């Protein structure tokens, strides 16, 4: 593991420790690297809406959390500034969603991340999300830590 990968993992560990929302929703962080992250979440019965489908807000939350880990992988804390989502197909209870985030642009305090979410029923894309991030001005660690 090189230095950039080690930093990404340390940042992910620090962010995960305080990420009560992602933990409460049963998300799992599988991988993080500079500008990249992969997370998953089982769609529970309490995540299903009146149509018998996974509420889109839960799909979005998985994507948002995955973007946060990818954006924070360089050592600075980042928050979402703007996001768009396109839902491709419905998701049912019992499916496992997998979100992959990839950095597209990082300049100054701004970043752009594309996240695609797939489902376990057939592995097809469930949703495509683009998240614009803004660095908060706070680092995960002080220099030399």
C-alpha cells in the first residue's frame, strides 16, 4: 500500500468512526483509495415505500455516503454542495445495493464525483448520481499525525 492509499484508508477509518447515519442504515465500506470508494447496503423492509419499492432517499443516501468517503480520501473533509440523481430501475426489499464512487474532477475547494449504484437481483444499474463537493477547510489529521 502506497502513501496515498494509506492516507485514504486512515481518513476513511476516521470518517467511519463518527458516521452514525451510515452505520445505522447498515452500510458497509468495502474499499477506499484516492478519489474512489465502494459501499453497500441491504434494503430492509423498513426502507420500502408505499409502492413496495426501496424509497429513493435511501438509494441517494448510500450514494451520498460513498461520495463522502471518496471525496475525503485526500485528507481534507468534504461535504456535498450539489447532487443530481437519475433512478434507472426499481429496487425491492432484500436486495443489496452496491455504490461505486469515482472522482472526476478536483480543483481548489471543489470536486465532482460520479456514483453508480447497482443491485444484487441482476447486477444492473439502479441509479446514476453526480455529486459536487466542497472542501470544508478542515483536515482529518494535523500534520505529522
